């Protein structure tokens, strides 16, 4: 309760209330799950009892001449009672499961609302002294550093070699023309290879076809190049009528796909991956699956390395009021789902 005269931050107040309600929903859900487990156990016991009584009735029906009327009546009454109890308990279990589904939807909505509200709050230092914005900037700087190293070790080094090869060829022209032509041919081959690397760097930095043709052709082109470079088998499926979003959202989705495929290559030890994009009126849904070694998603939440790709990706989805889910278990592969609201479509 705010004190009289105190300045109330409505977002902070709503965040605190939503957090409290989310905690209650989680507690109610745990209690409901316990009741469902108990009910399932009771249903299993009643089903076994019902099966045993049914088997007993079949024996009685095969030996009616040796069964008294009273015993026959007792057996049928026991069967009817067992069936009624099983029917009632199954109805109760279905009701509890319906309440569970509703409560899970409520908890998911509250969690999503809480995440969005927290993103709206002014950037504050967290427990490790790093804000969301700082972590995103650090991730971007880390990516720039990686590209800088690649350019230094690749095209920059190759250009230095070009200068050296050119000088050698120039000196050889007056001494050994055939050897000079060999040097020039080697120089041409190296230049062609370096040119392709430069094109790859440009594509990684900002593929022009993303602006020109849109998300789906760019993703297909990227996946084809990714398969050729890594040997990892990746299938792409697109459902729904794809459309153009604003440039920022398309860039976020494309970068997310790059990050997910990079993680699959570097960490998952997978041999196959599936990527699906689904377009509907309100959102674009991306699902990335692999048959790799998997991991415990809780380690991501507990990790002190807040600059990890998936952590940053989760935060970007939160800032767009999107969805980010991880389903992974050790030895069972990984499935990651993200959804980005369509927003205002390009051209609208």
C-alpha cells in the first residue's frame, strides 16, 4: 500500500501485483497437480478393480448352475458399484485437468505480462550489476569482435598475400614468364576465394536480400549456405502466406535463426535439424529442432554468463512482447519456439 503523498509508479505497482498473482497461480497449480496425481492413481486402482470384477463375472456366467441367486446378485451389484466409482473418478479427473489447463494458461499469461512489464521499467542494475540493455550491447560488441577477428584472419591476411604475390609475379616476368603466369593464376584463385568470403561476411552482417526480398527467401538462402559449410542437414518448412514485416522485426527473426543454427552447430553435436516458419495474421512463429545432445534449460536461467546467445535472444523476444520457449533434455535433442508479433506489415 503506497503511503500518502508518495509518488506511485503505476508500472512498478502493476508489476508487483502481477508478480504476486503469478506466485499464487503457481502455488495453486502445484496443489492442483498434486490432486491430479492422486486422482490418476485412484483411477488406475479403480480400473484394475473393475477389470478384476469383470473377469469374476465372466467366470460366474460360465458356471451359473453352481452359483446361488444371492451370490449372483452380490457380484452384479459389486460390478455396478465399481463401474460407477470409476466413472465418477474419471469425471473428477477430467474436471481437474480442465482446471489445470485453464490455470496453466493464466500462469503463462501472467508470466508474459510480468516479463513485458519488467521490460517497460527503467533500466535498473540487476543482481550481477548488468542491465538488459547493457547485456544486449555487450552481445553486439562480442559479435563485432568475432567478425573483426574473422576479417583480420581471412580477407585482411589474404590481401597482404595478394600484394606479396603481385610483387613476385612482377619480378618473374623478366626472368621466367611461365612461372609468372603460374603466380598470377594462383593469385586469381586466391582472389576468387577471398571475394566469396567477403560476400559471406557482408551477408552475415546484413544480407541485402532481406531488405529486397524479405524473410523467407533470405532464410532459405542462408540455410543452403549453412548446410554447404557445415554439412549439417537442415530442412526448412514454411506454412501460411508469408508477408513482409517492418525491417526491425524481420531482422530480429533472421538474427534469431542465425543464433539458433549456430548453437546447433557449435554445441548440440547434432546431425539433423528442422526449421519451420509459420505465418498467420498476428504473428510469425519459428520452431527450431535438432537431434543433438540436449541440455537442461534451467542451466540457462541460472547461468552467470548473461551474454550467452539464448539469454540475449530471450530478452529480445521479451522486448518485442514475443514468446520464447525451450524444450530440451539431456540426450533427447532440443526444441526452441519463438513468436514475434507481426506488428504493422510493410506496405500497410
